[in-house]
C-alpha cells in the first residue's frame, strides 16, 4: 500500500527536545573545536600537499582571468571543475591572496556547507533539527585519518558527499504526494525540480563516470525497485536519466572547448583474476576510514574508536534492510537508507572491476557512500526509537562521543611527519621554498608532490610545476596548469631535486634528459639546477 510521504513532526516530547538541543550544542562545540584546532593548530601542516593546494590556485586563476571555469588546467581523469572546493576559496583568495590562510578559511567555509547540505535530508526524514544537526556534525567530524586527508585537507570527497546529500533531499521532495497541487512559477515544485537538475548537471559536467556510479545508477534502481510514490518515483527516474545524458553531452562539448587532456577512465575494466587483489586493497583501507587505532595502553581516541566500529558495521547492513517501521516518515527514511546502501554497493562494484582499485588509496572513493550510510543509519535509528525518549537520548550521546569527541581526541595526536610551525607545512616543502627564494628564480619544475604546494607557500611568486622523473623526464599532467608546459617565459628556469631523487634515477640520467645546468644552488637536502632559457634543451616538455 502506498504510504503518504509528507510526514508530520514526529519529534518526542518537549523535555526530550530540550535534551536533544543540549546534546546538539555539545556536538557542535566539539565539532567546532576539532575543526578550528585542525586548521589553526599543529595538525593541518603535516597533511598539506600539492593536491590540497589546488583550490587556492584555481581560485587565483579565476580571479586573474575573469573566466568562471579554470580552463588552463590538466585534470587527467577527464574532470571539469565547476561548483567545486575552489569556489569556496574565492572570497578568501581575493582578500589574502595565494596563501595558506586563504586555503584554510576556504576549506572551513566548504565544511560548513557540507554540514548544512547533510542536515537537510536528515531533517526531512526525522523532522528534528537538533538530531539532524548533531548527526551531520558527527558525520563530518575529523574522526579518522581519511577524514583528515580527503575531507579536511583536500575537502574534495567531503564535497562529493555533500552534493549527494542535497540530491537525496531534493529527490525526497520531488516524490512526495502533492495531490492536485498546481504548477506555480514560484511554487515549491518547479524550484525543487530546477535545483535537482542544477546539482545533477554540475555533478555530471564535473565527471560523468562519477555521476553515473555514485548517483544515477543507485537512485534510478531505488525508484524502480522501491518506489517511494508510484506517481512520482518513476518520473524522477526518467528525469534523472534525461538530465544525466544531456549534461554528459555538455561535458563533452566543454571538454573540447577547454582542450582537456584525455581521461584515464577509458581503461576501466580489469580481468576477473585481479578482482581478489582489488578487494584486498580496498579492505585494507576500511579501518582507516572508520578511524581504528589499536593502541596499548588504550587512549581516549582508541576507546572511542571501538564505538565507531560497530556503528559503521551495523550501519552497512541496516541501510540495505532499512527496518524503519511504519510510522510517519518511514517511507522516506527507507528511500534515504536504501539509496545510500545502493550507492555503497555500486562504488564497491566499480572499484572491484576498475583499474582505480590498484591505486594504493583507492578506498578513498568509498568515503562519500560510507559517510552517507552512517547518516542513513542514524536516521533509521531515529525512525525506530523516536517514541522512546531515553533511547533517542542515549543514541545521540553515544554518537556525539564517538564521532565529535573522537575528532577532538584525534586532532591532539602527534604529527605523522616533521613540520615547521613558522612555515606551517612539512619541513621538506619549507626548505625547498626557502632555497628557491634564495636562488632568485621564479619559474621551474620539481616532482608533483612538491609543485603546487611550493607555489602556494611562495604566495604564487615561484611557479613550480610537476614533472615525472622515471622512466623519462616528462610533464606531470594531473592537477597542474597547462601553462606550466609552455616554454618558460623568464630568462632562467630551474629543476629542483632532492638528493634522494637524484640518487634514485642517477645524476647522469637527469643530465642526459635535461642537459647540463648552467648553475647549481644547494641548500638543505636540495639541489636547484638553473638553466638559461635561451640555450636550454626543452624537448622533454613536449613528451
């Protein structure tokens, strides 16, 4: 029997609401402490890298050129960055320039929008603002190593999760039984549909493959297999496919206009014999996603980690079964949970048969569905326990302690690499920026993980582009400006190597590839090979 999808406020009594607001306040406080301490304490510096620097560099290009799309960048996996983390850095780059403060404040801004977007579908299902806010804060708390790397330092995978959350919210609104409600220009229905199309178009233009695996396949499957409303679910599935196909075509057109590099996604499938290897690689990363820390004697963080393990484990099963009962809002809750579960299965399947599974950190692709499944599990818990005041309060307290409290405990851990607090970055990057400044060169090349990061640390005054050293000296065309591989515009340019890199490929090999430098400046662990542009061998730039 079709159930109404317009639930009334099913929140517990007034006393329980007050208790939830107190727990929510505690969750938000812990969330804010962990986030601010991460960015403005000692924790951010060891995680800073060239990937993390990209949003600020893209924002700077947009401000310099006045063009809305950063068209002079290689993304290598056929992406186009439209509404992405660099957008949140724009106002801060305009104020602070290319700098670490602009990056940190932009990431914080993006993080706040993530929490808002996830709160909306949770509130739609639970009809409780305090419960929804505390769950969203817990999901995006920095409670694990992967949260530090892929949600806080880079923000990319957290932003993907937020986009899927807002699509779920809009899909729920589009499927509600509206009876004979007229189609009004400024009414709820057309604006909901327009926003759904806007976010799906943005997601698809960014990456059609990601949009298909993460959203189109799961939501269409749920609309067909478990329709929330017979009258509206099938039209939602059809419109999703139509919008996706149109946006995918637009992606191709824009890619040609921007002269994007051919993507790596063409080689998607791998032999069945390699599936076992893929699954093992993915399984190794799951404890990192959850935030497990096996320490003896146990610390506060490791104890809270023991709470997160069963929550994630139970949640992964519950979101597929979705035992939400038959009360108000249960149908929406089931759709929310099953869509997140289907998304997790779709991504697991893609990683199992895809070549990306050979990437050492391919399990990062599981972060968006894993976080959404966690949120869906908490929504299911609400739907089952909402009439039990003590049960809801206990669930809220345990969740807040495990995730928001775990974030505060994690941020206090020792840094994994040596950093310089004055530079606020790993020591090796700080040394390179200092040596380049001393050498007086402003344009050149180093290995990728030093490139974008050094450009940002120099406030954009030393443009450092990424290169491969093996098997041949060649441009590194992934998340780097295409301008990097035009002939140098200055009279001198540099190649920056640390002594370990020179020893690995041999000095003779590097001289054979790039030619003998006109000058070598040494400092700390680096050698800066300086060339006169007019006489240099630049054939390797075109490889």
